[in-house]
C-alpha cells in the first residue's frame, strides 16, 4: 500500500514516490545539517560531538521507527536485520561516497579513530553479549537455532553503555574551547528547522520504504535480500546525504562522526527501546552472530582505512565499496541457497 492506500499501488507510482521521497530527504537532511551546525555553535559543541550526537540521532529516526514498528508487530528479527544491514551500509558505503564527493582525501583524526570508532566496536560487542545472555538465561524452545528472549532488564545493559558514551561526549564538550559567534544564532528558529528536518526525513523514508517493499513484491525480490540491502540502504539515505554534504563543506569530523554515532545509537538505543516497548522479544542468536561478524569485519576495515595517515583516500574508498559489493553477493548467495551460513 502506497501512502496508506491514498495512491494506486502500481510500478510507475511507486517509482515516482521513491524519486519524490529522495528529493524530500535531501531537503530535510539539509535543514538537519544546517540546524545542527547552528545549534552546535550556539551551545559550544565540538564538531565531532555535533556529528556523533546531534546529527547522528536525528538521521537515525527512520531506523528507530522501523524497529518500533517491527517490535510491536512481533517480527523483531526483521527489525534487527534492517538495523545490521543499515549499519554495514553506513560503515562501508557512506564514508566511501563522502570521500569520493570531495576533491581531496577525507581527513580523519585521532578522536575519530581512537574514540568514536573504538567505542562503536564496543557497541557491537555489547549487543552480541546481550543477545548471548538472552540465549543463556531466557532460552526459547521450539525454534530453529539458538533462540533467546531479550527482556527489559537485559535491554538496560546497552542503554547503560550509551549513557557512558553520552557522558564521554559531555566531558569532551566541557574541554572544548568554542570559537566566538554563537550569539548570532536564532536558537528558536534553528530548533524549529531541526524539528522540521526530522519530520520530513521520517515521513519521506517511511513512504520510500513502503514503495520499495511494494516494488519488491511486484518483482519477486525475497524479503531477506530486500531487507538487508535495498531497505537498509533506503533507511540509511539520510545518513548518506548528511555525511556527503558535510564532506563537501570540508567538515570531515561531522561527516565521519555521523556514520559512527548513528550506528552506535542504532545498536545501543534503538534496539533496546523496541524491547522496552513490548516487554520481551525473541531473537535468533544463530542468525544474529553471522550478521554481527560481517558488521565487525566491515568496522575493522573502516577502522584500518581511517587510521592509515588519518585520512580516507580514493583507493581506500573504492576498497570499501568493493567490500560492500561482496556483502551483497553473499546475501544473494544466501537467498539463492548457494551458501548456508544462516539457518533456514
């Protein structure tokens, strides 16, 4: 159903919805980036904190909505799969496109590498541990593979770790010496533009995902393949546009910080909030672990690329894109039954 059945469910209409939604997401991401920059200047936030918290949380709203909807619908595994697929897209494709969008290499920093990237790797580990605790202490019998139930007490673990992340960012903000000029910012206007950007992004992504799902059914694309690649890329479009915009504006700290901060928020906040809403959700550990293994390998690849000369070169950008194509090829192989890494 396109836009709740308001528009006819045809291929032409769905394609038009995808195109229109893409344009609106571009507009909303521009409002989000400009408002975040103005508010960060006013409140004296470092560029890295601007990217990892303000912009990242805003651009993660589509993933947040998708997990809430799937949790309430009783298909939490689908929401987790979309989050992991989106995270893999973020760490491989978004930095690569941001680097290719600039004339020079995309500059990194020790703060990005040794704080943001390493904390993001910690976030992946914490979520895997949370899933493992669910299998150990709340096993679910009768399902295929190792299935456990994530309860509210277990969901608090990653939320606590995200609280530590915010504490670290708050400490860094206190150590940061902001440049003068924040008095010229119209704060109410910027907050309004931030809210408007979030609303436009959220509505547009939901319309786009609905149209893509309809096109997938029309052309017979399996749900697993569409969810891990097409829908994951669609929900990551705000992150992509924000990071590319920031890279073009020579603001590499916000560009890379948005990628890592968005993924950290998705793993440590979005998934646990879905659990808190419904009380307990089953998760298939046998499916989750291989996906998190791929995400870990992608993160290590990005980490290594950013650390070499503290910059992401054109060659490294193409290497990241090649790695993502290998991931897509593996997902296609799993869908076609050529490989059997994931349980049926």
